[in-house]
């Protein structure tokens, strides 16, 4: 069993202040602050900053910061982090440090980050033309289904006589499938998932029918993926 370590080190990061930038090294106070809050990571880069305010709504996927995460590295190590959330605006996992300051993880040396048993993984998306962090909805040795969080801004009206006067964040999501070298956007429906199953599609469909599982529900897709792995 992999041993879980409490994070106590950070390789490189940047402390962004109002007028100065201070590199985080293994000996300065900034690193000690990060490590003391349980947000340090051995291997990887990040940025510490104070998030701006102004638009109504939240950029975060989770309702609060009372979340723990396990970071799984490419070196087959695991680290535990406290006070984490996923920022849909920056497409990054963050850890809160000292009130409103947050540490942003990049995915250097990171395989995935699991927050409250929900896995987030960095994958190259030819659809987006670059790497993005996706939530893993279902994953097998043959295929995976990912969820991408997208943040839109609904413009408010400056007229004080109207109900909505301020801009507001609106979070939406898209689903993608990865199979071999194929990576494309999909809708969560039976036909899309069964195409991923290939010659196991009939058995997977029968299992779903017997157990009353929906191809549109994320929790049921996870059950279907686990069953697929047994075929």
C-alpha cells in the first residue's frame, strides 16, 4: 500500500505581492508558511496570490474549502493536502493559505489530484489545443470519460432599477471521451458510451438494464466502468 505523507516541501513557486515578487526557496519564510498550512508539494511549481473580488458567484467547483486532497505523483508517491478547491476560471487545483491567499498547483510531476474521492487529471486535449485539467468521471484501461468545467460571465445591468446589476459567474460543463489516440467532445447518452465499449457493448448494456443504471448519470457511469473492467 502506498504510504501517505503530509506535505512539507515545495520546489519552486512565486510569491506575488502588491509591488514585489519573492521566489520561494527551501529556506525562506514563504515556504515555511506554505508547508505549515499543509499545502506544500515536493516537485512542481505554483503561484501564491490574493484572489480579486467584484463579480457575483464563485469560480470554485466545491462549495467550501473544507476539502482534503491526495496528490499522486509521477514518481508513484502520495501526499496529503488540506483546504483545497478546484478553480474553474484558472483550470487549476488550489490550496488555501493564511486566510484569502491560495497556492495554485501546476501538474509538473503530478499524475492526478484526488479531492474528496473525485479525481482531477491533466490531459492534452486536441479539441482545446493544449493541456487542461479534467475531472475523471469514468476510467478503464481502454477508455476514459472526462468532465471539463467552464466559467462564463453573465453581464449585469448598471440600471439600479433592475434586479441584477452586477456581473455574475455561471459555471457549465462539457464531457469528453478518450480512447487510444481519439479525444473528442461527447454527450452523456447510451450510444456514446456503448461505442466506447466496443465488442463488450452488449454485455455492458445488459448490465445497465439489469441494475437500472443510467448512461447519463456520473455515479452510474463509474459503476459501468468498474463492471467493464471485469469483462
